[in-house]
């Protein structure tokens, strides 16, 4: 017996955005929307409604926090099947209605059961630190004014690799399990920038910003890399408060990519903006 066709048209979106003026990915409640709180998902839904399309569901692979950017956010979009456009036409329609700080890198059809978050194999975030003031790069970097010891930075950053309990380095709900598998932590230099990249099965709220803040504290000599290692082995509430106060600003953080089974390995680490 043939399977019944899905009652909706399913699309997979690859979304790029400058998060500077957004309160994150996730759409807020009606009150916040009326008060003008901007979110990426809310802006996409508005563009869909403006185009006269019937939205069934929109979901993202990662709920980026306020001020965090994305080079490769993935979303699944379900529209009523009747009148749903082809992928190329849908991309054209949405991009004509989206604000200038959101772009669609790709739009394609996908299986109805594809779920951007649940089906992901891993996610990659990148952080950009600048060793000098930049007249052009401020929205996308963290300018650290003090000298940084790159060996100490790399040692502290690599301490996060492996199967870890990130309870000391994330904002968790009371019943949330803080464990995650971190596949790789990389560092690189590009001009005046120091690049940090981390790939893991999943991430928690504010986790990467706290990880970056911890690595920078070690690089400035405020802390020792062994403190990071100890707080991974034996997380405490005091450690969570301590590293929370040292979290890096959102400006330098990018959701770089979301990979699914069969996708290629991440490309070499490179900056999103060049600061010579």
C-alpha cells in the first residue's frame, strides 16, 4: 500500500545572519513580538506571512542567543502543500522580504520527517578574538586589550575536548544533563585575529562564550589551565558562577555549521572578517 503524501511541503533552509540586532533565533511570545523584540525565526515567519504562504512549522538546529551570529544555521520549514512554491522561487520570495541582516544560502526540498535539530550529527561554533581595535570589525569580534599567551590559550581550549560534564561552563535548567561529547577544539591565527573553533554533538546555553572566557582568562594569566580541567572533572555551583562572570561577549561568536550523517568534514578554520 502506497504511503499517503505529507499534508505539507517540506524544505531545508541554510540561513546566515548577523545576530547583532536580534534577541536570538527563537521566536518570542506575543507580548515580546508586539513590543518589537526581533528574533531570526520571527523575521523568517513574518516574511513567509507577507508572501501569502501558509506556515505549518519552522524549527532551527540551534537556538543561538542574543547577539550571536550564524554562517550556517539549518532550519526545517513546513508550508501548506497547496500553493507551495518550488525551492528556487521560495528563496527569491523570502529574500525579497527579509531584512538585510538575514540571508538564505540555500533552500531545498527535504523528507517530511527531516528535523534540523534532532537529526544533526554535530555542530560547530567559531569565535573571533582581535588583538587590536578595528574600525570595521567591532560587531563580529572581541577586542582583548591585554597581551595573550597563545600557548596557555591553546592548552586551556584543548582541555574541553572529549566526553565532558559542562555543568560549570553552561547555563543549565535544574533537570538538564550537562554532558556533551566535544570532538575537537582548534585554534588558529589570521592577521590580528585569534580564532577558536569547537565541534560537539550539542551545546548548552552560553556554553561556548564561557569556554572562550575561560581560555582567555588563562591566556592573560588570571587563571591556570588546570583550573579548567578541575572544574570539568568536578563541576560545582561556585565554579558555574565564577566562569559565568567571565563569559566572552556574544559579538565574536558564530554558529559556523551544522552537520548531518553523510556530510563532509568541516572546512579549514578561517575568519569571517579579516583584520590585518
